[in-house]
């Protein structure tokens, strides 16, 4: 059954959209990522204009993250204080990101920016996670006691120290603010929640316990993507409510299933699976940039 | 835009009057569409419009008269078209050169009783911008690659037809054809120009328009998104939060 999307101005199969939403929703719930890094490229592949895909995806992530965070609030695995610091950075980053997006759209380089951002970030994060989780699995197989790393790095020398009780941390507010801002920029430019970069950054840079990482990142993502949705809706008119609704019907159901699968799996297994997926998307997008495209020309609606 | 359209119509009216006098024929064409509007609704997946026409004669045609043909040109509202060309920079492909099209309709199709090149002379086609090679133009002849790309991309999207749609002409008097509007048409006024051709020259034309509009929920959402963007944004968020909460509640009750 075909449905016409009012803002994207095209007709798409309704079940394809719900299916995509569901699939990405399951992954989103399992890994605590918004799933946007998979959904946005998938939307490009089915022909949704990039500007619409990015803005609409932000709206859809609001729904799946909200659905996910409620489960974490009940389990008390959300660090609200840390989440708020991340969020303040996130709002600043998103505001800047939307402006960059707008500018690059005008000069016709927004697709390149989006793809390059994906390749760079996914490649970096994916390889880091893959190597790390592989190491972790090897260690647990040798049944050696896990290294208790109490790192004292440059991060601990920064001012503005705060106590984050839920995360059991006493660190400067600057690193989480910067992590939040970086994620905010990505949210606006790539149409992602940014969980795929925030989750590793929270674990490896901030040193947060794995248990609270997912809930806290979802908490930040809800507000940053909600803000991004409003920015895109009012400045670029690119939020397609019908597309978002169909994606989120599949997405919220998938996220619930995914959260339950995630609880049953070991953290190392989860991370290695996520790493493989991240690297897969990275490779596909990278090849698209390097291989000679079948059509060298593209029609834009004008840069005015 | 509306003004330009009227001017064009007046010009064509004059042209057709002149050409009919020159041809000296008392043949005029009349045509009617099965519908003059296309509504884009949620379930819109293209539309088919029938065109019926007849040839009026004040006197019988003499036996020496040349071949009679009918050409129907459908042209969508022109859009500002910027074409970009990718170039390899170091190892990656990036958008480099770009060219603004002089003229490019958003939709273009030809229905006729035969191949366009055989039905009318080159000068007629040039005069009336008939056929893709005249309807799509770039200002600079060096940008021919870009012009071809526009045609190619539109043809792949189905917004420019590759082949001439057949027109059924009965007894040199009645004709009918089916105009297919693809799913990805843009909103606006589509000009349908019916041309009567005798001896490779257009002797009479008749113009009508098809208005393509979003209607119902589609129109409401589109208008809200553009005119009340802030409210639309809040509405989108409200729907998202409600859906997220509903799913969470349902699953909590189902699985405890």
C-alpha cells in the first residue's frame, strides 16, 4: 500500500516504512542508541531527500528514546544530573549544527558533509569498540579478573568539579558538556541521536558505569533531538510528520523488544555486535564516496 | 507566473491564428479533458487523464491536402533547476560545477499520432519549443552535458516521458489519448496543448490546464508546516512523545 508523504512530496510503501522503523527500533532498544545512524542512510537509500530524512529522523528519535528512557527511569539507571550537563552542551551544539547544515545546503555540499561525517565517526567509534570488546571477551574467556581501571588522567585535573551520585563520579563538568555539544552538532547535521558516539565517550572518557550509560544518553537524546526537530521545522520546513509517524509506529514497538533483548545479553556481546554494525554502515557509505557514481549529475531545487 | 502564462497563451493564440490563415484551412481543433484537476491525497499514486478531441471543419477538405496529425504536449510548471556535477577530488566524489537551467519544466510528455520528428518541421518545433530538445534549455551551449543530465534524470524519475504516447485518430475527425500523471508530480498548473498538424505544420491549437493540488490531510499538514511552523513542530513532538509513552505502557502491561 502506497502512502504520499506531504513534506517529502513522494509516495512510499507504508509497510516498508513501518518495517524499517521496527528493525531500527529493535537495534535502538538493544544498544541504547537512537538508531538514527542506520535509519538516516536507509531513508536516503529509498529516495527521501537528505534534508527531510535528517529532520524527520530527529523527530522519530524523540519517540523511540522517550519510550526507551521510561524503562530506564523505572530501573533507576538514569543519571539526571549528568544528563542535564550533557544536555546543556547538546543544545548549544545542535543550534550550531543547524546553522552549518543550512549553509552547506545552500552551497550544495550537505550530502557530502553528511556522508563524510558518517564515515569518519562511524569508522572511528566502530573500530575502537570492536578492538576493545574483542579484548574484553578474550579476557573473560581466560577468566582473568577484569582490570579495575581507576584512571587519573588530564580529565581529573579540570576545574568545575561536580559530584554525580548515580554514576558514582566526582569529575569536572567540562568533559560531559563538550561531549554533549559534539553530540548536538551531530544530531543536527546527521539526523542521529548521537548515542553511538555518546555511549562510548561516557564509558571511556567520562568513566561512567555501563549500567547508567544507556538511560542517561537516552535522556539527553530526547531533549536534543526535540530541539533539533523544532529548529529544522521552523527554519528548513523539512520535518515530515507522516513519515515520522510511520517510522515511529515500527520504532517504538521495536525499541521495547530491543530493550528486553539487551538486558539478557552481556555487555561485551552487545558492544561487539554494535561495533560490527557501525563498521558495516561506515564501509557502505565510504564505498559510495570512493567508487565512481552511476550518475555524476544531480538536480537541486536551487540554492536560493 | 500567472501573468507569464497568460502572455504565453496570447502569443500562442496569435501564432495559431496566423498559421491557420497561412494554411488557409478551415480546420480547428477542440479538445476536452476527463478531469482538469489532480488531487494529491495520502493514497495518491499517480493519475490517468483522458483527452478527447475533435476537428471542426467549415468546408470539406480537398483531396490534395497533406497528412493530418495530432500532437498533444503536456508541460508541468517550470521549477528553478540547479544541476550539479560530481568530480573526483583526491579520492572522493564531490559536487563541483553547477549550472542553472534556463528552462526546464517539472514535467514533460508528448502524445502524438507518430514520432515528433516526422510529424512537424524542425522550424515548427523550434518556434513552439516542442519536444525535449527545445523544451529543456541551458543558456550556455557549452553546458550541453548538464542539459542532457536533466533530461536523463527526469526520464528515470518518470517526469519526462521517453516515448511518444500514442494518439488514436479516427476518420481524421475524432481523437483520444490517455495522459499519465506520475506519482512524483509537483503542485501547480500543467499546460495541455493540443496541436492539429497538416503537412508538417501546426494549423490549429487548443490549450487547457490541469491543476495539481494537495488536498485533505496532505494539504492541511503541508500548509501548517509552512505557515505555522512552530505549532507544526510542537505537534510533531507531541505525537512522538505520545507514541513513545503509549508503546512503553502497552509493553509494561503485557509483560508486567
